[in-house]
C-alpha cells in the first residue's frame, strides 16, 4: 500500500501552511520577548497574513485545482474570498492594537487564536469534502469560543464565551448530523460526488431532505439568522470590542463560502427545497433584526440585531438563483454574485463601525452606549463624518456601498418573481433606518458627554479614514466589486 502512495500537490494549500507554521512560531517567539517588545508579535501576525496573501496571489491561475484526495479545492472564488479574509483580519489587528494594549489583552494567545481562526476560515473557503468543511468550521469555532472569553477577569466576557460554546456545539452537532445523512444517502463525502448523485436521482429523496434540513440549520447558526440568532446579541455585547469586530466581519465570508459549496455546488438539484427554507429565514431575520434593534441602547447589541437583518438580506440573494424549477445561468450568477457583493459590503461597513467604537473607547471605559456618540461632531467633525458614512451605508441610503448591495439583492429577488418579498424587505429597511439615523442625530444635534479630544494611533486614524472613504467611493462605483464577484463565481461554478 505504501508503494502506491502518491504525495498530494501541496501548492494549492501553501498559504494555509504559512499561516499554520507562523502561528506555531509566534508561540515560541513570545517566550523570548518582553512585554515592551510585544509589538513584535502583532507585527509578525500582520506579516504572516501579508505573506499568505502573496502566496495566494502567486498560486492563483484562475483554474480549478483539486488536491489532497479531492478534499481541497483552489479556484477563483476561494482566492477572492481568501484575499478579502486576509485584509479584513489585518484591518481588525491594526484597529484593535491600542484597545488591546490598554486592557492587557495584547498577548500572544490573542494573535495565535486569530491566526488559527483565520486558518479555519481558509479551510472552509477551500473545502471540497464534508470532512474538510467540518474541520475548518471547528477550527474557526473553537478559536472564536476562546477569543470571546479571552478577558478572563470580565464576568460578562466569560459568560458570553460559555453561551457561544454551548449553542455553537449544538449547531455543530446539527450540521454534522445533516452531513452524515447526506453521506448515507449518496455514499460519498465529496461535494462534487454528492452533486452528481443528487442530479442523477441516485439517492433516497426522503433521506436527502432530512439531511438538507439539518445542514441548513447548521449553516443558519453560523450566519446568525432567525431562528438560530439567539447567541448573536449576548456574544456581541459580552466579547471585547476587538473580538466582536473580528466575529462580525471575516467569518461571514467563510460562512458564505460553505453555503455556496454545500448548497449551490453540492445540493443544487434540491434548490427549490433549500431556497424555500432560506426565504423564510431571510424574511424573519430582516423583520426581527430591524424591529429588535430599535429598542437597544447599547450600540454593540444594536449592531448585533443589525447583523441578523443584514444576513437576512444576503440570504435573499441565494433564494433567487432558481426560478420555478428552471435554471437560467444568467439569473443564477446574478443572484449569487449579488449575495457575495452584499457580504463584501457588510464586512467593510462592520469593520469601520466597530473601529469607531474603539476610537471612542479609552482605558477603563467602553464606548458602547449610544449616548457615548453624543456631540461627536464637536469633538471631531472628520470622524463624525466617517461614522455618518457607515450609518448611512448600513441603512441603505444612496450613494454608499450599502445602498447598491441592497439594490442588487432586491433586483435579483424581483427578477426571480418574489416582488412581494422585495416590498416587505424594503418596508423593514425603512423601519430599520430609524436606529441608524438615531446615531447620526446624537452625533450632530446633541451636546457631547465627553469634550476631550479623541486619542488614537496615526495608523488607526489613516486606516479608518480609508475605510470610510472606500465605503463612499465603492458606492459611487459599485461595478468594481460586483464585476469581481461575478467573475469569481462564473470561473468557479
């Protein structure tokens, strides 16, 4: 048997190997650096992600390559999502450096867990097998459980970590049960093999549907949509703001990736079944998320419910790929690229919004109440303008990236014949605009609670400015991101 062993092509997974090796190296480096030299650990982490990005660029040839026994796929969609993941994590690290240092959380454990979580996302993005999907998912989940509870002196943080762990374990069990039923029905763990069995009607229909239900439930939890949303507000509120920023941004890209891999690539033959499930969850998420956010006085909880609503919009794009059982390639690509565009826009807006929260925070004070934004325009007109851009974009007000993200999803929904769904989504978006505009009102029309100047590192100020301007610029020129999303999907389907 050993004589027949063929060494797999490791080049498609070279960036994953870099991240894993450097995570282990950083653990060793931390043993030899003093607290005053801890900036080296942060710098090494950022350099690791830049190195992984460079390796992904070098190995990206636009072709679909399978490796490790068809368990790992390297295609244009994977390369695109990995690039976005790298830079989302790098932005999070730059934004949160001062925040972590002031609270004594800038330890090697934080950076190692971030790298392992990033590695889990990369594996999920390139998963071509049920085993790889679950391996990446658990690597991400276990790292995030630890990150949420990393502030061991905070009761709120440890409580949030425990809630996330218990509910996340249950969701992982649901997903694993669903995948095992799909394996039992099709006799294969490969996503491509499952697609072939479903398309050729070789699998028992009842067992497939049961497996599909549990699989969708597991995916829905990772996306944080109704009715699997109960962990989102408590975890967003309880985790340190830097961890909340991380949790609310890059993992959404990985969750979108496994949704595409499992449902669109693997179970496309059952699209009419899973589209109906996603449609119900999308409408409930948009409705509950926007209504519940209105009652919040804590901006992190408000953004948590906002995240539920935004993921509902993303699901709308996935429900518009197949119309009446008929597959039109143009309609399908347009729908799925609108969903991908929405995720990219949401990640960019989330990073900027939580960066503003950390900019207002200081040692011993978390700026997580709405009243902390009172009079921000008097303290810093420029950064009040950046927050205004984020809030307008999340509300879907023209002409920011959030508006065109919503517009593209709603257009795909209408083309699929779900006009009433688009109308309901617009109504709830108008209701939800209230809590975004409330933040703008506090910044520009209320007297400031704190009149002191904003203190932060120059790199954070520059990056936050670039982030805000990107949200505005990409809103005026939306074709840039949309064309990239469409190309990545077309070359990978």
